[in-house]
């Protein structure tokens, strides 16, 4: 709790013992660490080193029963790896769980029950070295892509979560390869796993940089 100057003057007037017992008591005129919502993808803008960056929560509210979620999509290609990115009407970007499963397990349509999609996604998020996505409510929902009228049922992962999962789950066990990637010396081979290729690219890039946005 912080007091403004008038509040502090009133407090000291009513309780003068504070002034004697707490030396250097003063009013807080400015917030020393201002907190504000920022767009992590806004490039070229000067950043205040004293500002704590808070990313907005990207979870979508459930659709009313019987309704579908209307989205658009575009396909990105990273070192030959295809990544489908979906855009909601509020301008937030998501990746369907099918994309994650195909890249990590070579399955494009995993069975929701046999592969325990929801449970596995929760476990993968719990294994991330960040609490950012803790409590995210994974759920299947019907999605319609308006540009080609395709209807699918899928679980939506925020784009940043998808990147976090790939960077955590696709990390190579071979230390030599990992060192090459971290040093920028890795060069992919035709037979390399798609997960390795995407992991290497994400080591120094963001998928957002490839997106066609309304302003691009």
C-alpha cells in the first residue's frame, strides 16, 4: 500500500508517533515500476527498461451451445515445415492441436480419447519452464474457416504457447546438435525431423514475423 502526499499528511497529523518511530517516511509521488499492457511484437518502439511487460491472456471464451467459431487461417513455411496459424475475430493468433501433434508425433488427426489430447496438453504445459500458461482451459470446439468454408473440431493453442511447447518438447537430446543450434551454426539436412527444424528456427525467430497481418 502507498500513500499520496495529502493522505500521508493526514495520517501523520492523526498519529504523530509514526513520524518519530519511522524515519524517512515520505509520500510516493510516482510509480517506480509502472506496469502496462504491451504488445511484444511492436518493433521499432523504444522500450522503457523500468516497465514490466505483461502479456494479455489469450484464452478465448467458450462459444454458446450450438454455435461455431469463425476464424481465418494462413500457412507459414519454416525450413520446409508447414505451420497453420488461425486468426480469431479479435485479432489473436492460435494454432490447432493437430499441428502440434503432426510436428511432434507425425499424427495429423490424433484420437481425442485414445491419445488423451486434453490431458496430454495439460501435462505438456505443466512441464514448461514458465507459469504463464498454468490453468489454461483446453477444450474441443467447432471451428469454421470462412475463406474456404471448412469445418473442423480442434483444440486451439495460443501462438506463443505453441512456440513455447515446440522449444521445450522438440529440444534435441544430442548436445552437439543443440550447441550448433544455440551458436547459430546448425544447417538442416533433408532427413532431419520437422520438429528439429522448427525448434532450430524458433531458437532465434518468431512465427509472428512471417504472418500476413492487417497492417502488412
